[in-house]
């Protein structure tokens, strides 16, 4: 129990408190001075332009922080070598950094390995999903839990090379908002790097108007501002540069290394291509018509009704001038069908308008559920 004399002992007279505060201030100034003295040394050690810029930014009070985001799904044997490589690369940069590992419902020992690292290093955050929600959801969570000014994404299977991170950062510092990795010499099964993937990449590039050669490469660097509020579903993480371009970002692509998978298995098969293509349709639709769905539904509806009216006109013409009975042609059925489809489509457009309004006005919910977060 706390007694009166306890309280009396804790009491510091105002003069003494002021003296203490002054002492602390003096200590702080001394530390600051010492740090300034050390700065030139740090500069001579710096390896790249990025480092120098970061030092300059720190001096002017605009310190940059780099968040490295890794999606993890059953990669137990890759985690130790990956984190060692990441730490060795990131600690050479003078920027602050954090590593956000998102455990996407792994059923092996990935989570234990990650939590061991999180226990030793406060820079490592672990976001642990309740179940497997997919790579896109994992990347989305990584963005949500990050606090950096620059976000770097990298696979946890060591197929991407952590040594490429400084190269991406240098490129970013040339004035880009997004630097995307291009697996020029891709080390995956032949079928996946060949025709299918190349065609898919060309198609995405053509449909979106954003010209990248390799959308599928996870290794990318972004300025946080261009993707902070992004919402991703399905297989859409590969389309982030497209979103970013819509936000007015400057996007570029550079070749990066790619290695064969040493541990664990790839989580995807060729069926992913179909999902990606369907997502591409969604993306295109969202780009053009998300805010005004009535334009596409209504446009189609009006076209369909015009076709219906044309069919009726043709029917009447044949009946009146050529004496062909209406029921001898398929036109009545055709006219009725196109009219119905048209009317339904316009009504669906109105429904979609209502949905879009609900979407915009309701509070947004993420596509994942987090069990816990280490070192938040
Ligand atoms: N991944 C994930 N959730 C999934 C599937 C994959 O977090 O449902 C992660 C996986 O751990 C890896 C990255 O996404 O770090 C890429 O997966 P994978 O290597 O299987 O894809 P590939 O390189 O074969 O295209
Ligand atoms: Mg891989």
C-alpha cells in the first residue's frame, strides 16, 4: 500500500524538476552534436546514391524508411536464408528499414521461424493470417501494416534476389514512383516462362496501356504514396503498377536476377493464367466504368433495344411490301429477345449504380482477417 511518506519521497520540488529538465536537454544536445560529428564518416562509407540521398534527407529532417514486404506460404526452409540475406543487404543501407512478413496461413513451421526472427529483431513485423487468403491478400496486408516511405515487395522463396533491392532503390531515386523487376532470365518450368506467360504479359500491357514486360515478378519498389489506399482482390497484386499509373505515378522496369526454387514448391499452376485474364477484364471495367456502371450496362441495353427495333422494322417491311408472313421468319423471337435483354441490361445498370454508391459510402473492409501481429 502506498503511504503518505512514499508520496512525500517521490515529490520533487519545482526548482529541482527544472534543473533535471535542463540537464536532460543538455545531454540531448551533446548526443546530437556527437551524431553530427559522425555524419561525414557515414558518408564516406556510403555505397550508392540512395545512401547519400538518405543521409541528406535525414539531415534535413526528412528521413526515409524502407518497408520490405514478404508474403510467406509454406516456405519454412527458405526463411532463414532469406532473412539473413535481407538483413545483410538492408543494414548496408543507411536508411531505416522494417521487414513485414505476412504468414498466409502456412501449415508448416514458417510461423515459428518468423516469430523467432521477430523475437530477435524489432525491425521484423509478422502479420499472421487465420488461414490461407492468397498472395494478393498477403501483399495487401503488408501494405496496410507498413510504415515506410518506400515499399519493396519480394517473394519469400529466394527466387528473387535481395541483392537487387539497392538497384531498385537507386532507380527509384532517379525520380520514379514505381520500379518493377523484370525476370529477364526466368528460372521456372519452361511452360510457365514461355508462350503462355509472354502472351499474358503482352495482353495485359495492351489492354491496360501500361507497358511492362513482366507483371508477375513480385520484386518491385514503390513510393508509398502511390499505393497507400489501394484495395486488391483475386490475383490483382500484379496489376498494382497499373493502379499506380492511374494515380499518376511514373513507372519503369529494370532487369532483375531470378533463381531456381531450392526449397518448397510453387503454389501455382497454369490455371492461374485464366484467373489473371479474368482479373484483367475486371481491371479494365473498373478503370473505365467503376464510378459509372450505367454507361456500360445502359450502353449495351440501348444497343440491344435498337437491334430489336431494327428487327421489328424489317419484319414490317417484309410483311407490307413483300407479303412475307411474320411467323415465317425468326424475327419476332429475335426482336422480343433483344428487347428483353436490352431492358434487363439497363435495369441491371441501375442496380449497379446503387451498389457502387453503397460501396463508396460504406466503410471499407479488407479482404483478409488477421490473427495477430508481432512487433506492430
Ligand atoms: N504465396 C503466398 N500465398 C499463396 C501463394 C503464394 O503468400 O497462397 C507466396 C509464396 O510463399 C511466395 C510467393 O507468394 O513467397 C510466390 O509464390 P510461388 O513461388 O509459389 O509463385 P511462383 O514463383 O511459382 O510464381
Ligand atoms: Mg516462386
